[in-house]
C-alpha cells in the first residue's frame, strides 16, 4: 500500500474506477477530545450528547485546505481518530499511514517505565524493531522487553499464553508496565488476556497488523484463548489504552489474510449498515487490489461501527452479540476442522452464508439478498460453504457449547427484514436450523 499523507478521509465518494482512488482529494477529519495531554494533537470538532446520554456523537468540521497544506511541510499528517466511548475507560483508535513513525502516539499511552511487546515469529522480523524504536525514541527512561510466540491459530492456547507470563515474571515487570500486542487477532487476543491477568491487570496497547485485527478483533476489549472443545471459551473483557492502526503494515499481508479480514468488513454492512454494504459491492475490486483510499475508508467505517456497538453494549448483553453474524457456524468449522486449517474469516464467511440460508428458510429475508451475499463473498475470494468433512453432528456438538447458549438454548444472529437489519434470538423454528445444516453437509 502506497504511503499518502491524506490517505484517510471521512467522506469518500462512491468509487467505480479503482484507479481513481490513488489520490483522494478529501482531507482528514480531526476530532476534539478534551483534556488533551499532548497539545501536538489538536482536533477541530464538536462533541454532542444525544437525549439518551448513552453515546456521544462526534460531529466533525473540515479543516481548511490552506491551513493543512501550510502545516504539511512542518509536521507529519495527523491520524484519523475513532473514539470508543466507555466513560472513564474510553480510548482512541488511531488510523493512518506511517503512524509507527510517530513515536509520540504510542508514548503518550505508556504510563510506566517498562514495556513488554508480544508478537509472533512472522511479524517480529518485519515490525518489532520499528515498534521498539517508536516506544523509546527520545524516551530513554523506558525499557522494552519482547516475547516472540509461534504464529497461528493452533497456538492460541494456555501453553503459549504461559510464555507471555514467563517473560513478564522473568523480566520483573510491575503493575505500571504496559503490554503491547503487535500482530493479528491471535496475538491481540492473547496479549490482552495476559494483560488482564498479569498482576490482576496491567495496561496494554493494540497494534494490529492484519485487516481482521484492524477492523474487528483489536477493538472492543474481547480477549482470550481457545480450548480444544471450543473457540474463545476462556478469556476476559479488557479494554486497551489505545489501538494504533498503521495501514502501511498491510503492505506485507498475504492475499489470503487480506480476504479473511474482508469477511468482517462485509459483516458490518449486512447487520447494520446497508449503505456500507452497497459501497463494498461497488468497490470490492479496489479493496482486493489494496487501494490505499478504499482500504482506509473500509477500516475507518468498520471501526466506527464496532466502536458504536461496544459503547452501547461492552459486555455483550445483547446488541454486541449481533457482531457475531456467522460466527456460531464459523467457530464450529474452526473447532471441528482444526484450528488454523481455515483462517477465521474464511470460516466466518461460510458461516455467514449458512446464517443467511437459515434466515431465508425462516422467511425473514428475500432470495435477492441471499444472492448478493454469495456474490460479494465470491468477489472477495472467500468460501461460501463449509469443508466437505463437516457433518451435521459435528456442527451440533460444537454449537452446543457456544458462548451464546443460555439455559440450554442456542441463540443465533440472523438477518431479518431489509439489508442492514438482524436479530439475536433463540426464537426460531428448529427445523430451519436442521434443514440448513443438512443442506450444507453431506451427512
């Protein structure tokens, strides 16, 4: 992905020709956040509270082209910021190109003098030195240790997690230390869980390096590890101090990982943002080609959707569960087929097709939406059915221990009504579920 000073924009017009994205004309938006401890990061904007007082809406005003151009020669482009509003535990998501070259962004969220970077064997050679430099440049009082874990979903377990604790204890880290997650969703989940547990809770920062992590798993504080009987069954809700998304890290992302992350982007459009889904239908070729402006817009819009839901329902009491469209079926695929054989987004894509099929069987959506979901997933080169080895019994046994089971009742996220609407419910005809499983499984 090419580095462009104004790659992130809040209002990107509908794009039909991917080549037209290379030089976006719109300028970044900057938000006003009160009590800013670092005057270098000035945001222009307005904070508005809605009548329910449940979520703060940030309305933005455009910085003038003249002032930005004048400043551009003197300082680096400021990131776009999406705020996760959780009262005293609120935090920013920084999005932009070259953010790892702006050390003040990370350093303002490190409160003690000791940092532990948790990464994996794939990401470490690419970005560990850059992150250590960003944490220590002009800041000699901070010392950084690191632990490099094996790469892959199959290592998201207690044995690997213990390597993080071993390093933290051997390094004699204290309660003012900061853990930094550098990598994809597996690293973010494990580092966050380690931070939630070490000394009963220490600060941590997310630096996601995959599309999947940037648009979903790094935001919202879900942390944890897998169990042989089920995915993400052991963990905690634990929010980071910030999420720093340097879009340049996607330059080294394999094509398969890119497509996997787009499954979560597609999900946001299906469950709550019809306009975003329609934008994706027109611009999926640009996303697959890693166009900087298209990718930046997709990441920002996904983070805004996730941040709004998390602000309203942090602990997944109901609304936040809708973010798991396709995940119940998808997690069964990952568990039954073997962790890491399919990427998370690949399993979720097949799971979304199954959830859409079941929604149609219930009469809750029309066949046109079913076709649109198939089409966009095929454009993204994602699976539209589970592996041939998955059986009805395998699905049912894993789904029986899903986190969304309550009082023995499996609740599902299903589409209902026009595009952009869904329900989280256990009130559905069990025959529709059985028919869907039989339709997608050979036995």
